[in-house]
C-alpha cells in the first residue's frame, strides 16, 4: 500500500477550488428554499397523520432506520463520485465530481464552505424523496412507518454534508462533539480512515454505522469488479491518477494486467 501511496497523483487544489461557479450557487440557493417548503409540508403531514393512526410509537424505529439508510446511501453516492467519472465531464464534472476531487486534495476546504455551498447539493438529491413521501397515502401502521422513515430520510440526507463538515472541523460545537462521541453522527476518527490515500474505504458519512461492515464484506470492491468488467473503467483513475489506480486495482484483483 505504501508504494501505491507514493504514486498517487491528484489534481491541482487551486483549479478545483475555483471551479465552484456563481450559476451553481444560484441553483443551490433556489433548491434550499424549495427544500424547506417541502420540509414544512412533510412536517405538517407527519403531525396530521400521527394521531390519526395512533402509531406514534413507530416514530422511534423509523427515525433510527432512516439514519442507517441515509448512511448507506451517503456511502453509495460518495463512492460513486470518488471512484468513477471525470472532473472534465460536461455539467456533472464541474457540479458534482469537482467537489469530491477537491475534498481529497484539501480535506479542510469544506470547513470554509458557507451554508449554501455545504448543503445545496444534498437538498437537490433529497427533493424527489420528499415528493414521494408527500404522495404516500397513510392508511395504517405499515404505510405510516414507510412514510415517516422516508420523511426522516429526507432530513438526514441533507444533514449529511453538514455532519461531514463537522467531522473535519478542529473545534466543532460542544453538542456536535457529544453526538460524535456517542456515535450518533459521524465521528472524526471514523471518517479519518477514508482520508488515508488512496481513499478506497469508509465512504459512509452520515453516522458512519455502515463503514466497518461494508469494508469487511468488501461491498465496494465487489461493485468495482462488476463495473470494471462491464465497462473497462479503472476505479478512481480520475482521483489518484492512472498509475496508482491501476496498481491498486491489480492488488485488489479488479484487473489482471
Ligand atoms: Zn472521498
Ligand atoms: Zn471528508
């Protein structure tokens, strides 16, 4: 692994940092506004349906389940953007992949991001789930459980980038530190495993609950083998450079030559 580390070749931090465009910021600002409108509608629906179904006791398991699912989804999205695609791709490269590449070059840049830059992109992902949650008809215990878990998921999803930012802050707020220590949200030590080059494990960044298990069962290696076999793409080639990416893929049995 040490020889792979020495071959890691990342993009220029300055170029990546200046890729966050004004146009993207306008889109993110509008999406945050819309997210809060939908959030208000979901809160109203939750308030109206809870007494109706007498199912308030289901709120605790659905809340915890939503945290675990949000963590798993954060891992899938993070792994996808870290591992595949290119910063040079049109639209997605500049808007989505750029931020992930920058984060590996300068992991503390995120601590300088304001509310909109931190949370904007996550609200875009959350909105379709908010709409689905609003459309679910609540008629009994099962539908209430599904609805409430999905509603809570749309809360934890957009919180993920903020939680990730706290995991990089040297002095996060006291309450945040307590939640990190209790492993309710992503602890700093858990996330620091991901930032050890070549950045190939511990992708989950909401609670960090899924990281150990997904690493043990080689979940992401399994997906990489399938995708490389189908497409020929080398995992994380755009992030750490062709030489290091090929060395790692060979070591992990993803490619042979
Ligand atoms: Zn990463
Ligand atoms: Zn990070």
